[in-house]
C-alpha cells in the first residue's frame, strides 16, 4: 500500500476496473470482489499505485478525501465501496 494518503488521478481504465469489481448486495452494500489487503479492505491499482478501494470510491463520487481524514464505513463492512456508506472523519473515539 502506498504510504501517502493522497490518491493518484483516477484514469478511465481504473474507473472501468472499479465499476467491474463490486457487486450490489441486498444490504445496500457494494461489496468489493477484487483483490483485498490483509485487513480485508479492497484494493485497486490506480496509475500504478495500490490504493484502498473505498478511498477510490469516495474520490470518484465525492471528490478527493482530505489527507488528514480517514474514509469510514457507516455499515462497518470493510469490503463496501457504496459511496452513500462512506464518510470522512477521524479514528478518535
């Protein structure tokens, strides 16, 4: 996983791969069917950089997430990339 939280520019090819890599579920989650990291989060290559799929989804539908914030799942499903289930915040409790 790349260390910078900044996402590369999402190319048309990466966007097409993203759209082919999830399945809409009855729970309204869009479950990632592509590769996953050891923590269970989806990953996708964007411009040669391995990125978390939920961060890419947030960027596609909401714009780039602020670098100092985490993209969080309201559904608590690490495989979900549904933009309506994603928001930005901190991991503070």
